[in-house]
């Protein structure tokens, strides 16, 4: 049976998590893998309605995503999470849950200055103006991964280069991609 | 790719849902399928902490189980739920969610008298004495399925006969078990 794993993106809002996650999902599906993206918003609707953005609620939300990723991954699926997941301890907890599946963490590193400049959704402007409370990176902490499997800096890399780098890393780690490509 | 489906047990506490679910899981795994049981208690811990037993909270809990079952099933897994799931409307909602996977509902029918007599966990005694509030079948409604794929009555059937009947039904419905057995 194909071995599944969880591909866990973490990083600030706007750092490119969803973009790279979607491109990777597309390419991995094309190569014959089963892939499921756990989109942060969809998960909040389906698994975490009623939870807010306090540390406790964020942790609960991330734990739930991690629980579902592990269920999928241990059944041969590549489960992709693209939630901010700001706290190191809960990310470590989610990783530890994967006793029968691989876990691959991608840190989407992007300087705050760049994110504030881009501000595609206009969220940083609002956060800096105090209109959004508890915004990760501005008024709420983000704890960088100490030892992620991959670091991607979208302020200096082209997204296609990041994708190629990610796929190469997944291939190199043959214990994760064991029985990799399927017809 | 193997087609997954959800095997959804519904019925009163003590009607034999978990027993049959576990036997079916064992046999289906033995036949080479990927199987995941979503145990009611485990789900309450991991996905529904904080939810109680009001109609609204029960519905939310069942919706979450259904959401995860569908994620697994559409990725080729046989997802098994063995929660009481007392309300018809939410069960219908969960079924409707399965647009890319099969859904097979097993109604564990067992007369209340028999359950009260058995009372393996002593819960019915407490519920009848009013020590447990909102106990399904005693002080909280259970809405029987109108058109389940299978009815099992554990007050008159031996569990091995029920298991054989269930497996036969799954095989007959080849649209559910398509590409069924894997080496």
C-alpha cells in the first residue's frame, strides 16, 4: 500500500502557504497520488465552528486539523495543511501524532515588511491600525519552526522554483514517498 | 484507484453498533481494504471537546464525524462510524455529503426492553432513574432510519450472522465495493 504523509505549511498570512500548497497538490495528483488539502477556512466551518482566535482556540483548531491529517496520511493519502499554525508546541504535538505516516513541515518564511507592502487582502493595514485584534505577526506571536524539513522564502524565490525544490525534497526523502508514483 | 465508502451504524446505546463495526473492520482489513473506525468517544475527544448532548451539540458532533468520514471515503478508505446519531435529518445531511464516495447505513434495531434487560454498562438503569438526563431512547428521541441499506436486530440475530449478512450486502452493491479486494 502507498505510504501517506502530511505536508504541513506554516507561516504568516500572505506568505504564500495556500499558493504553494495548491500547486503542490495539483502536481502530486498529476503524479497519481491521492491528495487532500485541509483549507483553514473550510476546517473552521466544518470542524471548528464557534472557536475564536485566542491561543487556546487556535491550538484546538490546529490539533483538529492535525488529527484529520494523520487519519488521512496513515491511510495512504497526502494530507496538506496550509493554516498559519503559529505555535511551535502544537505543531510538535501534531508531528508526534504521526506514528504511522510521514510528516513534512514547510516553513513559509517571508519578512513582515514584504508582507505589509504586498498586503494582498488589506489585512495588515487593518491589523496595524488596530482594527483586527490578535493578528499573527502584528499583535499576536508567530513562533518560527526551529527545524522544518524545508524553508521557502517567497520574498526572494519564484513560486515555480519553490515548487520544484519542494518536490525534489519529497523525492529525496524516500521514506516519505515510498512506493511514490502510481499509475 | 479503489473506491471508498462510509459504513454508518446508527442505533441506541447497547444495540451492538461498536461490536459489529469492529468485527466488520477486522474482516474488511483482512480482505485488503484500508479501514478507519471513527469511534464516538475518540471523536468527542479530538474533534468535539466542549460539545454536550443537546440536540444542537449532538448534530454538530455527527456533522463533524460525517465530514471526516467523507474525506476518508473519497480517498479510497472504508470509513466506519458507530455513533448513536439519533436524528434523521443530520444523517441525511451526512449521506448527501458523500458525492464522491458510497454511503451504506446500517440500522442496529433492538427493542428497548431488551436493551434495558441487558444494560451491559448500567446506563439504562441510571437513565430510567433520571440520573442521566437526555439519554437517547429513554429521555431523548431516537428517529429510526426510514430506508437504511441494512437492518440488523441484535435481539434475534447472532453477531456472526449479522456480520455475514453485512459483508454479503456490501459485495452485492458492487457500486460501493468496486475494485473491491486488493492483494
